[in-house]
C-alpha cells in the first residue's frame, strides 16, 4: 500500500449559468483532479474545487503546492499512515482544499485496496442522504421558477437561499415569494456568505420571522466579533458557521465565543480525516451539523454523500449535494442521479466512482 505517485490535473468545465452569491460569481468549474497511485497499481481520486475569494486558493496554486511541496512529502508513505500525511501537509500553512483532496484520494485508494466502500470505513450509518439545493442570486420570480423545476424534476424539497445583497429587502422578498409559492411543503434556510452587517442581518431575520426558516448561515463576517455574538444571541434559529470554521480550533472559537450554534462540514476543505474530527467535536458540543458543498462536481459530491451518510448526525439534515446540476458536463463514467430528493452512496470499493479518461482528456488544462 505504499504511495508511488501523486498527480494534480487541472480541468475546466463551464457552468450552464453563472452562480452568484455575496462573496463572488463563478462561471466555470476550474477544479483540480487529484490522483494517488500505489505500488499495487491502485489509484485513488478526489476533486479540489478552488474558492479564491473564500480560502485564497486558485487552480494554479493547488497544482503548484501539490506538485512541488505535498507530493514529495508523502510519496513513499503507506496509505494507512494518514496521521503522518496530515502532519507533513500541515507544515504548510493554508491550502485547505489541496490538503483535503489528497486526504480523500488516500481514503479512496485505501477502500479500493481493501475492497470496502469509504462510507462504510467511515461509519456506515446509512446509504443515502436527502438533498438540499442552492438558489443563487436572481429576481424573486426567477428563483421561484428554479425551485419549481428542482422540485418537479428531482423531488428536492429543501432549499438553501443565497442572500446578502443590499438592499436586504430584495433578499427577504425572495424568501417570502418561495414560502408563498410552496407553503410548508419545502424547507428553507438562508446563507449570507458574510454579505450583511450584523444589524442588517437582524433586520432581515426579523422581517422573515413568520417564514419558518430552519437555519441562518454566515450572515455577517466572523471578524465582526462583537456584532456577530450580539446577532446570534438574538436569533430564534440555529446560526451555521461555514467559511469561518475551516479548522477544529475555529469551531471551538466560534461556538464558545457565542458566534455560532451549528456547523457546516465541507469535505472539500477538511477531507475525510479532518471532517471526522469536526464531526466528533460537534457531537461532543451538542451542535447541529449540515453537509455543505464547495460548488463541487460529481466526484466531490460523491465524497460529500459518502461522509454525510456515514454518521447519524450528518445524515439527519438534507445535504448540499446538487451543485453539479449546474455544470454542463462532468468527469464520471456513470453520472450521479438524484431521485425523489435523495442521493445514494455509490456501492463498491472506495468511493465507487470512476473518472472517464476521454472526458478528462477533453477538459484538462495542462
């Protein structure tokens, strides 16, 4: 099970429409495919989706740090030496999605080597998750129409509504239009991507008090320490920390400081090993968890559902597992399918998915 090679392959697939939210806009999935090879001929894969306006990583920086720093540090180690891999990668500050992709590719390779699925290795609680769908910035009528299409086509009935614009009345109008259209047949929560101030957040949430929101996520910046603590203390719904909790230390700081009451886990930024740590910490603190998405493609989504389905706490809520629907194509030989609002964990060893070499050749950028 010795690691003999680590590859970082940049690829780009256009979205069918721009994805807009408070922290930026994305028109193309400029991701990195990470492959880890072993002496036994096994290859594990994962996907690294850069978010330069959130974590400071770009496609080029992920390729560079893996090729020049991370790969030389871990080639020669065994797949089971994940703690040693983590220790070596953590010598370099930052680069969360590059580190996460390496970690998940290791798990995939280990699962393929042992003939066991990653979700089973992690915990094996269930084989599926309910799906939530992200609704990006648009006029109320357009966002309602998008929600109608998603309900009719995929059976999804949980929506994460991107907010954080100014004036806030536009965002609250969108949420009200969705509730008016679907009544109580759908679950709604809002995500500000740190776009409002604390006072704007409270004003908006009070305007939506009667709309039955499940969560509010990252409405205002985490570095507004006093403002955020003041806001969270006044909210009637759990406040999800997302971009502000990349590490377990971040989780501890935000929760004990009164700046969050729930946590979003994104395997794209913490891998499987780091996500385990976050899950166990949240479990010990009694926090609610949701599985987030970093605008992943289908490979990244397969990682998210594998982790989310592995535990009772992460499978309790609908996970963000539908962003790949906005991509014009993907790399997998057998595309993921959302049916009746659910996504199943792929059966088979490792992640249970394979990359189509022809599609990779078409979209790779190197």
